[in-house]
């Protein structure tokens, strides 16, 4: 049961925080961090909390304390280069089936500073021919950065796609030491 009850229903707490890749909208339920949304400008701030709440059957509540205090602290430490492993309770309710299986493998099996190919990740979950489906799972990842879809690349060294944009993916991989700092 959700420990924060408003009007008899579940709540999803949300806040926008700054990061090394721009503002992020974070959302959490009583079960854990449920969403990370890139580029959280005014439009995202207006629309994303309601969409998340509708998908979760919960009321959106803006706050940067309570459920979000630890995720915010960990993200600050990650972007400062002091954290390599997010140990947070995660609410997987925005994903299911194959996507959830792939994202859980990614979260537990691809550590900081390493890369994995789409095909290799597909093979790890017992679906060696499902590289494109892994790409779709990465695009639907509700918890980017924390569940590190930026670490998934093409077999021949290309970056592949990224929901936050390729420049954001590059910046995360530079932070983790996988790519060199740009010269200028």
C-alpha cells in the first residue's frame, strides 16, 4: 500500500533537478523511483507529471523530499563523478515483458564505464536475434541514466540511438570515461 495517501489514492511524487546533462524530471512511488525524463523544461514540467500519474493511477505531488531525496542525492553524486552504481529501489511498473527483462539485465549486468551491444544484450536475455527489440526497449526505458541505456551501442562501434539525444549519450559516456573529452 502506498504510504503517502492523498484523497484515498496513490501518489507519485515528482521534482525537476539540475544535472550535468540538463534538467531531469524525477518521479517516485512508494515502491521506488519510477521515472526519469530528460530535458525537463517548461513543457515537460507541465505535461509529464500528469501523464505519469495517469499511467500509474496516482495523483502527482511535487516535492523534492521524501521519496526523491535519495535519488536526487545519488544523481548529484553520479554527475560529480563520485557514484558509479545506483542502489535505489526501482518501481518497474511502467515496463513489462521483454522490455522489463532487458532493462533489468542492463541495470544489473552492465556496470559503470562499460558498453554492451544491442545483440549481446539480446543474447543475455535468451533472445539472440532480438537486437532491434532491445533497441525498442532502450527507447522505452522509463528510468534512463539510473538504468543505463546510454551504455548500449551498435555492434560496429556506432552510438546507436538515444531518447535524450546523441549529445546527451556522448556526455554520459564521457562522464563514465568510455569516450574522450571533446577537444573544444
